[in-house]
């Protein structure tokens, strides 16, 4: 068993925010269980990869088994896996709806439900969701009903779990990004996307990594929705 300080599970870990979050925890000496549908096998000591659909309840169980088999503990869960489908409300299809709920909500629910009992038995743990600032206000410039439905639900659930577990050693927080420069965004749209933020630029992956690690260290913070959005939540 590798000599690691603590252990984190990170979902949606093959690229973008998830890949950066994995790197941030590894640089701290954490053992990491990283998952996505397309993630490749790892040969790096202290990094275990598990390929799977996060919306499948069995994936969460497999992540817990991999963490306990490899490291014997789970200190942190980062629910990062998620997708964005921006359309006018009437243009959403049933397939859009099912896919969004499966990835964003089913993944969050089943993975957290698999991990939480381990943390409660240990008497400590930290659960972090990556949500979205757009879950908290509507914009005519960028209709995002399904983001508000799913990511807004995750924000509310974060507070609910934080209170439920507040006296049991498990903290629950969220990071709510603005638009972050990742491979999911076409480079030709950068200027347009930057204009959504009062700071008139995109966020970087490292901004979100630092926010997650800040919450990891913030022992007196639970139920927090930390906005990393270039001032978007403050107004425009």
C-alpha cells in the first residue's frame, strides 16, 4: 500500500477541471482515485484510475472499493463530473434532460451515498461539489434551465448534507465557477464568454483547483458555496 498522507476521489477526472484537481491533490501527496468514462489506466504510484459512467450507481461502489483496497481510507470526495447543455427551455429534448440528470444529479447522488458511510465511520471527511454560478441567477443572454435545475439542486443539497453531518466530522462544501478555460469551450468563443464576467476574462483551471484546496483546509467551513466567477455573482 503506497505511503500517502490522505486520499481523495475525483470524478470527471480525465481532462479540464477534474484533471487539474487530481494534479492539485497529488502535489500535496494525496492518494487519488480518479474516474471518468474515458480515463486511461495509471502507472503513477498513488494514482488509481477507474473507468466508468458516473451516472451508474455501481460506479460509486467501485470507487469506494478501489480507495479502500488501495489506500484503506477516503478523506475527500470531489464531485466534479458534469455537463452543460445551454438551450432555450422549449428546445430541450427528452434526451438532453435524461443525460443532464444522469450525469449531474445521479452521479452526485450515488457516488456521495457510497462514500458518506465510509467517512461517517472514520469520523471525518470532506465532500465538495463543483456547481456553477449560473445556478443562482437567470440571464436572458444565456438560457440555462437544466443547469439551474441540476447545479442549483446540488447547491441546496450541499447545505442540507452539511447540516446533517455537521456534528459527525464530515464537512460538505461546493465551488461555483463562472466560465473556465477548458477543452469543452471553442477557442473562437473566448471573447464572447469572457464578456459574461465583470472582470471580462475567463477563469483558469488553477483558479478552481486553488478554491477546492482552500476548502480542503478550511476546517471551520461547511455548507459553503464558494464562488469563483470573476465577480459574476455580485452583479453586472
